[in-house]
């Protein structure tokens, strides 16, 4: 079982390597192979990121040059004018209001109630916390578990704004340690450090809302990712200064 305090878990499903169109992941050019879990016809990357694959490669293919960054670099995948239209399931109204207010308080991003826009975010209850990355140009769903916290919603909104996971950065191993013996069987790839040509923005930021917590994908409630000295990844439920600087730079 995943540690009780971690919003990160992995869907049960087939592990596949998928080819993802750059437009769907906000990259400027080229196609990228991502190792994903497929279930019910949807493809999940690193637990909670939903991607739209172009074609599915042979699952046996071992491809190491997966590419992503900690922010998208394609303007077309940003929300126009920094305005995100959204609608939410009635049970999520308060949670979503609190999370969007946090982003608005510290960044130029603004959220407005859905009014027939083509591109918008729909917050819905679901079995997992998930989001697509960046503005897809159409309706896109953020799903939230029953136990989702404001912090979880802020994290999933971070994906929708165009942020990837912080711990996928090329300089990760200088800052944190992965404890593979505690990772859920077969899920070690969720922690594979895969950026080789990503352009990271700012300094590595363990306090980022986009960083895995210490119990992500834990099989035994022991830490799967910690600071170099063994301390847990700090969580304070706030946007970090790095989150604020990154999103401000993206939407200014
Ligand atoms: Zn995530």
C-alpha cells in the first residue's frame, strides 16, 4: 500500500512505453518516449500525469532518453493571458477555491468560472489524483481523490499550469536520495531520473509543491525519497519561492 499521507500512487495497469507528441506535453519539437502505466485506455506518467500518446511502442523496448523539464517551454501550451477557466464538481468547490486562491495570491495566474470557453479545467472526484500538463486547448480534467488536500489540489493545478515534477530534474541526485528497497514492486521506474536535455528553471527546490513527498510509492510506509542526510522531504503545504518564480516567469 502507498503510505497513508502520500497523494502519489500509481494506477494498476500495464507498463508501456508510449510515444508522446510534443504538443501534448508542451515541448517545442520532436517526439518523446515515456514509460507509462496504461489502464482503462489512459496513460499515466510518474503516477499522476496523464499523457496523450500518439502510438504505443513495444513494452519491451528499453529507452532511456525520456525527456521532460520542470516547466513547459511552448507558449502554445500556456493558458492565454494567464487566465484559467474552470468548473468543479459541487463536492470540490471549497477545496478548489482555496487552492486556486493560493496560486492567485502569489503569481499572475487568474482563475475564472467556466463560461463556454473551449479550453478549461474540470475538477472531478476520481480514484486517483491526476492532471495533464499545460493547457491542452480543450476540456481537461483534474481528478481528485476523496482524501485530497489543498496541497494536493495545488500540485495538480501546477501540472495544469505547465509544471512537471521537480524530482525529475537532471541535478536531482545531488540533492535527494532514492530508497529503492521501499518502493512498491515494479514501480522503481517512477523515480528514474530521466532528464538529459531538459532546461531546468532556477535552483533545485525540495520545497516545491511539485516534488514527490517522502512516502510516494512506498510499499512499507518507509521513506522512498529523502534529503541526502536522510531527513524527509520538507512539506509545508505552501507554494515554494521556486514555484512562484517559475510560474511568474511563465505567465509574465
Ligand atoms: Zn504530480
